[in-house]
């Protein structure tokens, strides 16, 4: 959904921590809204979506991933919801 609405999306990791076979990544993705997002027509505004991923690694491959996005933070951005 975010990638389609913001085709110039880029993700920036803030930090990564590993222990055993787990790696935790905290990141922010940002992009310019050129497509419809959550029913909102393109605004041309920069949208930021924060999140966290937990990866389980086996050998040199990611074999499991769990993640959460800050949906409320996304909705609080100007133009995405009416107050």
C-alpha cells in the first residue's frame, strides 16, 4: 500500500540489534505521496512510516519475519484523516 502510493519510497534503518539467530531493525520509510493512500488522493506531501522488524536468520537467509508499523503515526500526518 505504502510502496504503491509513494513510489520513491526509501527506508532508513535507525538501529539494528542481533542476539543469537534474531535481528531487530527499527526504521523509518518515507516517500512522496503520488498515489492514493488510505482512500486519500495524491497530495504530493512527504509521508513517513515508522516501524520495527524482527528477523530470524538461518545460515545466510531470513527464514521468518515479524513486523509492526506505526499506523496511528501514519494517520496523524496532515491530509490523511479528517479530525
